[in-house]
C-alpha cells in the first residue's frame, strides 16, 4: 500500500508539470501576440511622432522581457527535478521502516 501511495505522489509531481507547461505556453503565446500587436500599431504611425516613439519603446520593453523566457523554463525544469529527487528520498525512507 505504501508503494502505491509513493507512486501516486510521484505521478502527482509529473501531473503538476502539465499545468505548468500549459501556463508557460499560454504566457509565450500572449507575449508573441503582444509583440505582433504593438509592432502593427507602431507601423501604422508616422516615424518620429510621439505615438511611434511610444509604440517603439513598448516594443523594445516587451522584447527585453522575452529574454527571461529561457530562465523561466530552466526554473520550471529545476523545480520538477528537485521535486522528483525529494519524492525519491521520501520513497527510500518510507521503504526502510
């Protein structure tokens, strides 16, 4: 029975991964759509105007934010690996009793 419970805990760790991956994919899609919308907005303005400068600054800021996506992916992967390692240690201690 204990091995079944431990197995379910490990599956729970992997089950949580799918929700995190979906959240990450949705965030990246929203980021890409935001960039496309801001770029289209900028392209409809005349160069040198205040609206063009503001849209261009927004485009640069969103582009700078997108540099953090790989860091977020690495943090997500590290959280899953650490969770699996901790679940493995819990399985070991539960078996020796």
